[in-house]
């Protein structure tokens, strides 16, 4: 093949598209039969009708150009359809097969989208705007079909294929993230509890020693229940709590009786 002009390349691209659409007609028939979901069958049936219309538009373009649509084979489409044939003939879980059919169909759609985009660019460059408009109609239909297949895959068929096989696991990334979030939340809870206990012990009057001991006891119960799961943050909080618990024990056993609690603001109380 000799390519000496852009027009020659343009016509070659159109012939390849024509060959692709003819092959796809046959492939869509087989895909519709192989599909299990009614919505997927309808999508293949609708695109079959659209493909017939696309072939007619291409024939209009060839008539305008005075060229024959024959003489070129889309080997890319041949290969993609051969891949799809493996899914069509496969045995197994119906949802999984339908997910595979969508993937096979979208590979073909993406190839067509690229080819139509190229042909439109050539048509516009050559001033063949009427043909460019016809090609754009075909391209719009390919985009719509691809979008419809994506919606079916993401909203239902891929999910059903996952659950119907009895195999479903959360990703390790998600599981790790969830565990970390739980650990962070519990660590924050315990550290906050220890801090609150410390502040309560610091500010409470000595006459409230029974109350402070109750606070300490409740906080220790919390650490006994959860602290072992949380590592270093828990250790810091526990250490803080133990320090003030020890101080409380000394204060509670002081034979001289209740002592005036020092205010963190000084003897005169807070200054305003």
C-alpha cells in the first residue's frame, strides 16, 4: 500500500472502519445470545441496530467520495472479536461471564472511538465537513454505548459477579485503614480519659478525696478493658493516670487531715 496523500490515508481509515462495523455486527449477535442479564442483552441488541445505521452512514460517505468501501480489513477488530469469542464460549458462573462480555465489548468500543476520532480529524482537515458530521454521529453512539456498558458493570454486574462466586474480601488497604482508625479513636479516648482524671484530681478540693478515688477506679477499669490493644499511646495515658493515683493515695493517708489544694493559678486564685 502506498500512502502519498492525506486523502488516501483518510479513505484507508474509512475502509478499516467499514470492515470493523461489518465484523462487529456478527459479534454483537453472538454476544447477545451469550449474555444472561436482560439489560445486557438489550444493550447488545440496541447497539446492533445502531451499528447497522453506522454502516449506512459510512456508505453515504463512500458514495460522496466516489470510493468503494471494500478492500481493507480491520485486523485490530479481528483480534478483539477473537478475544471476545473466548468469553462467549466459556463455561462458568453467569454473572462472571457477563462481566467478561462487557469487558470484551468495551475493548471493541474503545478501538472504534479512536478510529472515528482519527477519521473525523482527517475529514475536517480535508474540508469534508459533511462526512465529518456523519462520522461524529457514529462516534457519539460509540461513546453512549461505552458509557452504558460502564454503568451496568459498575452498578450491578461486576458486583453480582463478585458475590455470586462466594468470594469477597475487603482489600488489605481498607482493612488496615479501618483498624488504624479504630486504634486511633480508642487511643484518643483513653488519653483523653487520663487527662480528664488528672485535671479532676488536680482541681478537686481535698474534701473530695472519695470522689477522686472513684474517678481513678473508673479510669483504671477503662484501661484494663482496652489499653492492651493500643500500644504506646495507651502507655503514656496509663503512666499519667498512675502518677496521679499514687499522689491521691498519699494524700488520702495523710494523718494531719485534709490539706488545702494548691490552685494552679496561685494562692489568690485566678487573676482577671
